[in-house]
C-alpha cells in the first residue's frame, strides 16, 4: 500500500520483490492480486516457534516495504481500494484462474489466514475435518478483519466471506466416511477435466493437496499478530482434543452443514458481538460464554502443547474486540469528529498500518 495515498499499489516495483525474496526466500511469494504479499512460516514444532517466525516475517516485510514508500496491512479487505483497478499476477496458475473464473475472481481483493496442522494418517485427517467443522464459526468470529468494501461500511464483520463465496468449491466441506471417499469425489472432477488437482478445492477447511496436513482456511487475517497466533493455537488445541477423545472411543457430535452454515453466517455478520447457536442446547449463546467454555475445554491440550498463554489471549480479543471492531470504532469516532467519509477511511488505514506492526 502506498503511504501517501493510502491506496493499494497496483503494480509493486520489481525491486521490492527482489529484496523480499533475497531476505525471505521461499517464505515469501505473490498471490492472485499483484498488491498482495503472501508469507508462510517454516514447519514449526510449537506455537512458540510459529510466533517467532511469523513476527520475523512480518517485521521484515514491513521494513523492506518502508524503504519503497509502502506499508503492508494485515487485514482481509482494504477499507476503500477498488477491486476493478487491480491487476492480477502474471503467472500461469493465476492466468488460468482469471480465464476460468472471469468476473468473480476479478473481485478477489481479499486475503485470508491459513493454518496447517500435520496429520500423517489420511483417514484421520478426514475424521478430524468432519468433527472440527463445528468450531469453524467460532474461529471466524475471533478473527474478523473485513468490515469495509470499496469505501463502504458493509454492516458485516467479515465481508471477505461474501466475496470468496462467489467462487465454486468454497464453503464448508462435505462429510466423508474416509480418505477413499474423498479421493473418489476429487477424482470424478479431475477425471472430467474440471480442474487438475485438489488445490482448486477452496473449502473453509480441507486436506492439503501439497502436504500431509489439515488446512484451516476460514479465518480472516488478524491485524494484531497475537490474535492470529491465538486462532492458530486454538485450532491446534481443538484437533488435539478431538484426537485425544478419539483414542478414548469418544467423538464430538457432527451436525449438518445446514446448521453449521447458520453459525458461519452469524460469525460473518456479527463477529464476536452476538452469539452463536449451541446445537446441543438448542439456543443462542453469547461469545463470552462460548469462549470461556472453549478455554476450559482446551485447557488440558493447551498445556500439553505449551500454548496455554496463547489460548488465554482470547480473553483480550473478547475485551478489546477483533480488528473489524477496532476498525469500525476508529471510523465512527472520526465521523463524529466531523471528518468526511474519505478522511475517516484514511484514519482506518492508518490504524491498520500501526496495528500490523504492533507486537513485532
């Protein structure tokens, strides 16, 4: 993003990419839009290792961008950038995507956070995917960072989800009996030439097509790095809890996508400000209560995985709000101070620049 205009840079200078790749190697890469920078940690043994590497990556990107008069923002939408002015990255994969998806992919000015957890057994990957899907709305609610789109307050805490859902093969995954059934379904579409491999399946959670991992994809990007680390720690701890129960012949009850989708919508619309449906109780429950229950539920596994402090940080998210909540607060206060909409949105961008650097 250009510091002066606060707008996204349509075509970042080649020198920026040269410096990024020289400093970070394969841990940095391009995304569909040229204005995006993707960073990825190395394979980590602990959440502490994830946090250390992620801070280094963010700090390095921030420092290099600064030398070019640019600044990154860790958010799932830019407050006012226009999607129809953007350029997509000139690579074969993205050129094919642009050709196949046409208008819907041109609007894909969004970013998400992905968390990979290694699970060697493919059948176990599918079983845990079926069970952990129940908690996807909770993780989305805690990560929301996309309340604005093209200069407008959308009324949603995660407008990114609305944009992404226009693509095929998104949303909640099917419930499969095992790896063989999953592969058969993928094979039908690959065999028909619909797509070349499972990397073109963009569910909210999926077995990675490249690694022996279960890949969480539903969260927005958390602007404050500690919030993102907490979401990752919660996901890891949830899988640990479900695996532990499985070894004791216990399972988390699975519910239909129809029901879980309603909670996804509520997380998308309200973030943490309204409750989600507790299907066991058959009633709406506030996010304050749900997060407290999650902290208790995951305490044993968080201690085992040495990420209790990161799980406890969820209380700070509930106290101070997600990035979406903070962006809206900055925007509304600026309006009250008799600033016009454009000036108020600039204040939001300034907040995002500062918040992206906090904690590094």
